[in-house]
C-alpha cells in the first residue's frame, strides 16, 4: 500500500543506535577517555543537560532566528524536501526549526513562560523526545541554506539546525554513522581513519600511475616539503577511493611550474565539526591544517574540491580555532584561475567536447561565495557548457548535505527529496555534471543511479587536466 497523504516518513521514527558508542567505550579510546567524544548515557538526566547546553550556547544571531519567523511559508517553496513532499507539513523548514524554537520559547522567551499554550512552547519530555529531535535535524534537513537565502525575515534555519545538532552531539544522541566519522576524525585526524602508511603508499602509487599514463617525467607529489608556494590539503576520499583526483592536481601543478606540498599530518580539510555542530571538533581538524601550514612555512593554503571542507577551512575554522588568518587560504579553483590568467597553463576546450552542466555545492556557493569563479574556468576548458535552472545561489542541494551520506537510515527520504535535483539535471540535456565537491560527487552519483539518468559526474580538476594543451611545460 502506498504512503497516505500527510503520513510522516519512517526517518522520523529511526531509533538511537549505540553499538558503535558501546564499542568505543569498551576500547577506552583516547577521545572518549579525555571527554572529547561524547557518549550517550541512558541513566543521565539528558533533558536537563540539553536545556543547560541550550542556555549556555545561545548567541545573539541564533536568538534572532528563534524569534523572527512569521510562518509565512515562503521557505517551503525553497526546500527540496518540502517540494518533493508537498502534502507533508513536517518537511517544511519552518516546522523543522519550530521543533527547537518551541523549546527555546519555553525555556528562554517570556511568551513561552507566560502563555506557553499560545506559542506552542514545550520541553522535550524524555530521551525519546530528544531522539525525535535528532531525526528532525539530522534526517530531514541537509542544511543547504536555500531557505535562509529566500527568507524575507532573515531566519537562518540551517544555523538553528546545526546548533541543535551540536547540543545533541554533546549528549551522544547522534546517528551512528555520524558518531563513527566524528570518532575517526578525533582518533586519526581524518574522517576515513586512513593510516599514515596507507596515505604515503597511495601518494607514491598515484605519482607512479600519473607518470606512466602521461609520459611526463619528474612529476612529484611531495610530502612535508618546507617553504613552498602553497600547502595543498585534500579530502580523504582522494586517498581511499579516488587518487586520480590528486593525480589531476599534481599534473596541473607540475605544468604550472608550482612548488607545492602535502603535509604528512593535517592533510584532511574535511570537517565533520561543521555537520555535527561540534565546534571543538571543528577547531581540532581545522587547527591541524593551520598548524601544518605554519610548521612547513607555506605561503598559502590551497583547498581541494570539497564543499564543507572549503567552508570549514576557509571561513569557519579560523573562528572555531580562535586563530587569525595569517596566510591566504583559497579553493583550488582560485589557483586554477590564477594559472590561466597568468598563462602558466594552456588549455584546449575541444578536448572536453561533451555537453557539461555545473552543480553548485551549497557550502561553496551559498556559504562560501564562489559562484562565477568555477564557471569562468569551465567556459575555458569545455566546448559546450550549459547552465541548469535554477543555478548559482538558487541551485538545489545534491542531497548529500555535507554528511547525510553517512546516515543510511535517512537514505530513502534523501533520495525521495532528490527528485527535484534529478529533474534539474535531466532538463539540461548534458552528458556530464561537474561539481567542485567530493561529497557532491557521491551525492549526485546516488541521484543519477536512483533516477536512472544518462549522466556522469566529473570535477573541475579532471576537466582542466584533460584540457591541458600539448604546449604545457612538462619538466
């Protein structure tokens, strides 16, 4: 039998899984022993702890988003979840924000203390109520900030969602997949628990493969080289699943005559502190990158193609870590623009003949302000570039949401909401969809497979590497 109108999705009923937390406790991991990685305690008064955290972590900008919503409904027209389920009020951004807003009103706002019934203010009754809140903020919102962009009152629902995730993370009330990634970043310094041995061996393999495929001699993928033009930081996916992405970057840097390096430690610029709302984890991971740049005396930090990695390392991380930005920090797309403008690399768009469209990563476009820059590059390296509609800051999320791919319990709802993205992609008639984010690569691949679209996902580095003209410097 099909789902009835207004029936809530099963995602809202997902239980709290604690198997990984129990294993972490039994292993006495250093992050657990030192209190950095929080575990769920069913014997604790978690509702009281939640309320204490809410009061301690509130700030003025969040308070504005708590009180400014007038429930006009415009946010529903901006949200891919709400557009995919128009008969389900629980999918509207206002409803999702209201789940934490009503707690704020009951606990902090005078209206909720005097006339709670009028403003629907209430406390979560028990841990089950906290788990419901977990399913709302982790499972029904990708924090893409499209509703924020279109809110006439300036309500930042994504900020409220991240704030609530952070409160729940402090209590261990998190999806198991998110806990696992948080654990791996705390314990290994990278989100996929890649060992130093595997990291170095993969780099060596990528260099050998690159030299073999291109015939270019003397290509390097250096590690821990000092006094370089820039430190290059990457997504662990480039080591574990897609080392060719690192190879494309190395080839371009070589042809540009660049002096660059990877760090041996602090190479992961992805940051689950952004997704989970854990500012301490955010500070730790971003701090590793900044410390590596200082240790190696790099003159610049260049960030590989990743949405939440760019936002975290370029913008948020300096605040979380309490650091000044002492060296320039940029996306690799900015680096590519510099090479092209200075004539350090030459490209031939004929080498990319297939029609290409571009997907804007939410954390790069709406939260990072890079809109025209990737298009500037693509128009120079592709023979047939096409925009999807809408595009730029109004583009829809890939549905990956910087961390949702780690939560299989929410996958059916995520892919249901993805039909909005699928329609966008199909309407372009393109054969390739390009993105400057590794998370979006996987998110878009899921959409393409689920909706049986005739598309392939590529990244900017791949297209630039493919377009390199024969006249480029190769030694």
